[in-house]
């Protein structure tokens, strides 16, 4: 896979797949511009080389040409982030768009209308991809968040650029950070898996179990393991059809000499609410009608030792119901341990879904090595799948 830093885009029209699928307020203002900020380095590299950046993205899930989901709403935000004017093309493809691009000057930025106004985008349609390919001399994919989709703009279009296709800065960083954990991880390598369900993490566990040295299992998914081992978990969240699976994971960990840390105590509540009554219980002796909501103090002491003695850390999933303040302390503590370990030289990657939200909410983003921007794409990478968007750049 070639990187944008291995070429010069001078005088080229560069078709760039970005992920500008940003949240909009009711009056169509961008409420979180982090995805636009994340694409800045790639766009700047192209325009600083003297190329034209032709940006394409999807926004939401429009049914046809839904004006509510027009990318015109985000033009101002893109201009603010880049500090440069942006020309908006009302059509995604076609004559008028080609004309705008043809007339553009080196260093200009053009933003195309929502790719998903065309149903062919998600279908991965060959003709639509071919039409997109007419809009650039080179193709850059910087949309890691959609790299797990075989859509026209994320995957199929790449085949029309035999040589001139490149990975953008963000996509490279995401791929590198996974590699730093899964392939080149400095031992001891630790995975902290939390969140609600074992079932959503099983493929990840299977893929990483022979690549890690330690595994912390926290959050709601821990109860399936505790029950499988004969513990009483009261009304805690549990996947009863995954008890055997939990035991087989523990067995597999043993075979691979992976040290598994399950919580030993838990903050329980008599109701799934922030104002519920609480008590600390041994994890395997939770009374009926009480449910485990957050890691207990003894568990956190164990997690602390394990985290602070690891050189590579992957964190996916909160260790408690962090959305409720009363049950957020375990996740905050884990964030602190990971931050401390990082400041002592460990590489830490936070990826996939709610752990990313937690890290942002509690301001750990700058204290860990890398926070992934690609939820589903990150999870699929951790599951060991080759992402179609990345494969297309490699072929
Ligand atoms: P996931 O998307 O699988 O990472 O799950 C994240 C969700 O797991 C968050 O919404 C948490 O509130 C939830 N979660 C974490 N710990 C628990 C728990 N002990 N009981 C119920 N839900 C939990």
C-alpha cells in the first residue's frame, strides 16, 4: 500500500475519499468536527504539493436526494477547519462536476455532494465507481471509518487507478496503530476488553489470544464468565447461551499461556439507574435483584498492577456503565492507569465503540497513544479481517 507521502501531487486533480459523516444539529450546523479535523493532514499535503483536492464523502443514510443530508451544510465547517475556501459541487458525478474540477486551480479544494444520493455507492456499482474515477488523476482513501465497506468510493473505484492510488494520513495511522499492537507489540501485551456482550467480542478474542500476554475482562461481559464458573451474579447482564463459549475462551487462554484477569468484586445496584442504592459485593456472590454495574475497588487494584506493568495496551469496551456517573469510576480509573502506563513508555490503543466515547468524555484522548476514529472498521481489523478498502489499495 503506497502512502501519500511517497508521491507529489503537483498539478494533479486528486480524488479523496474522506469520512465527513459528521453529526448535524436541527439547524444543520456541524456539532462535532473531529472527522473533518482528522482529514486535515491529507488535504493539506495535497494542496501544499500544488494539487486540487476533490473531496467525496457520504453523510447519513439518505433515501434519494434528501436535502436534509446535503454536504452543502458542512462546507462552512470544512472551510473553518482548513482555513481555506471550499467550492461545493451540487452534483456528485457528471459533466457539471467534471467542469468544476477541470477549471480548478492548484491548491483548490472541491467538495462533492453526498455520495449516497446515488444508491450505486453502497451497492459497490462498477459503472458508478468508473464515473467517480473520471474526477481525479489520483485516488486517495483517507476514510478509515468506512474502509470495512466494499462501496464504490471506498473500494471499487481504486481499481481504475492502477498505479496512482494512495493511503491517506489518517488511514495509515489507524493501520499502523493496529499493527503496533497485533503484530509488533512490545511484550507484555495486554488487551482490556469490556462492554456489554461477550458475543460481540468473541471474534476479537479468538484473533488476538495468541498475540497477547494478558487479558482483562471487565464490564458486563465479565458476568457470563463468572456464571460459567459457577458464580452467583444476581440480576447482572449475562448471555446464558454463551456460558460454554466463555469456558472455552478461558481454556484457550490457558493453552496460550495468557494471564486472564476477571474482576473479583463489583459495585452493585438494586436498579439500573444512577440514583439506585449501591453496595460492593464479591463478583461471584451478588444477591438476587442486585446487578453488577462497575468494577469494585479490589478489582481495580488488580487491573492497576496489570495495566501499569504492560508495554502494549489495547483497550476496547468500558468496565462499567460509564454513562451513569455513579458507575463511571471504574472506567475512569482504568483510563488513568492506561494514561500512566503510556506516560511511562507503553503504547496504548483505544479502539472501537464505547471505550472511545468514554476516553473522550473523561479527557484521556491526549494521554493515550492513539484513539481510533473508525468504530466498525477498527473492530473488524482487530477481528483479523482484511478490510476491502485497504485491500483495494494494495492490489
Ligand atoms: P460495547 O458496545 O459492547 O463495548 O458495550 C458498551 C456498553 O456496555 C456501554 O453502554 C456500557 O454501559 C455497557 N456496560 C458496561 N458494563 C456493564 C454492566 N456491568 N452492566 C450492563 N452494561 C454494561
